[in-house]
């Protein structure tokens, strides 16, 4: 805290929450898209990651970004954290007594993914004033949502496999951005270009 005359300035000394959010998003995205690419079935590992790492960890990062007055980071991490929680709920709710018979159709999921793609395209425009690594994350995520929506609308499983491969790249790019921010801060120099 610094004072100048009658004005008091509070210096933010809290850490950067973005690496946590990027890690939560990146790891969960890679694991789900390994499934979309056909490597294994949807399973409890993806559901657990979706709730806790992709979901809660990103929401926590979003709240921390809000405290740092970063509207982009707060919106991105909170929204995508709740995306993961909502996706897991969509998968699990029909298996409960409360949601029995309420399984979402492929058309409904197509609209769900399309709207997330539209939102992500808008967020991508915001990254044009930010780092190249975030531009890669948000551009590939936009493509991923649109590919998954097309797959659901058409029932074309081949498009879903392509989306899975593209989604693995998207998730790895977020993990790269996470590690770049951490290592560049720790070493106080550019270890990984962002």
C-alpha cells in the first residue's frame, strides 16, 4: 500500500491465476478429445476432470481474475469452467431419477456447441490485443466447437474424429500457454515465447 498526499494506492501482489485456468482447460480438453478421436470411451476420468479441473479450477481462476480487474480472464475462465460443469451435468443428469428420460438429442447438443462456438469466436477477437498463444488457444477452440456442432447436426462421426484431433491440439496449446506463463515468471526471462 502506497500513499501520495490524500490518495492511497493498493498494489496488487497476488499471483497470476491464468496458468491455473489454462491448465484446467487444457488438460481436460486434451482428455475429452482423446475420447472424441476414438482412443477410449467416455468414462469417469473425463467426468472427474470435467467437474474439478476443467470446472472448479477454472471458476476459481476466473474469480481471481475478477479481483485483478481482468474482465477478459474473469469471463473466459468462469464461463468455460461452468461449460465443463454443465457438460458433465448434461451427461449425468439423464442417469438420475430427476433427469430420467431427459437425454439431450444430437440436435440439441449441436445448438449447445454452436452457441459456445459463437461466444468463443467473440472471445477470439479479444485475443487479437493479447498474446499469440491465447490467439492460438481461442482460434482452435472456436474451430473445435464448430466441428463438434457440425458432427452433432449431421451425425457424421468422421467429423467428430477430426474435431478430436484438432481439440487435442487446442488443449495442448492451452497447456503450453500455462507453462510459458509459469516458466517465464519463475526464470524472469522469456523461456517460452507467448
